[in-house]
C-alpha cells in the first residue's frame, strides 16, 4: 500500500480523482483531492473532495444525501492521479444524472461498446415500450411461464454442449441462457445490482471460511 506522502500532488496541493462505479464500472465524475480530503476519504470511506471554486473541502452527499462509499483507491504509475472505486447512493452529478459524463462526442460505428448493463436496459425497454416483431417483447407478452420454459430449455442446451466438450457451442448456449435469465430477472423485478450484492456477500463469506481453515 502506498503512503499518502508518496503521491504527487500538483503545485496547488491537488491530485485528480476519477470516481468510478464499482459495479457498472462507469465513470461517475472527475474531482480533486488534497492531502486532507484524501485522509478524510480514507477514514470515513466516503469521498471527500477539495472544491477549486469555493476553495474548501466538501464531503460528497453531505447536503444531497448522495454519498459515495469507497471500495478502493488506486494511484496511477506516476502516482499523480487516482481512481476511486465507489458504491454510489445516488446521482454523482449536480444536475441529477448518474454520471457527470452524459454528453457523447464521438462513437465508432464499427466498434460498439458492449456491457451487461446496456443489454439489461435494452431488454427492460422491450417490456416497458413494446416493439412489434421483437422476440424479447414476445417473451414478456407471453408471461412468466413462457420465460421459465425458455430458461429451462437453454439450461439443457448448455449441459448438452458442455457434455460434448464443444467449447464454441457451449459459449453460444451460455450466451443464450444469460440473455433469457436477464429476461426472467426483469420479469421478476430483479436488478443486476441485486445479483452483484448477493455474489459479493458470498465472496466475503468464502474468504472468512478460508481464513478459519488456515487458523
């Protein structure tokens, strides 16, 4: 672990902090810290920044309630910039948006960015805003029994492909299963964050079990 004194603050005593959602990996904001705000952030495990316009410390969420719980802080190779992974309680931007970065400047037509979050939101949109001819909309219209049937069928396909030791087919079938599980999640009102929290809690339990076995 680096000591604060090993970090390189600029001539004004500041260091840029890129705040990232630990679940979605989305960049939330870019702010600045000085030694004091960084120390407070580490002690409270809540982001605390230095306002360059007001020339004072400010604890994110102190007035808005939109706290950012710190998961980790990592310095870059030059030790003059930080990435702060957080679990946000609310919007990061003062405009009320999830992220301060909401204005696209360029996007390649050939290299489309993929994320489970984007796919999840796309599937959710097919439920709230039905699209004619959409397979996803068709599943939602047929209801839970149809969705469960498809999840069962895709699970069987995964087993068959894996048993045959056909990696390419197994990957294909797992992707199908993942999609249908997302449809089920939306139908059941389950979010990606719900699954993330459940897996995270099991990870903590697993670490504790390992530690107990070692002692």
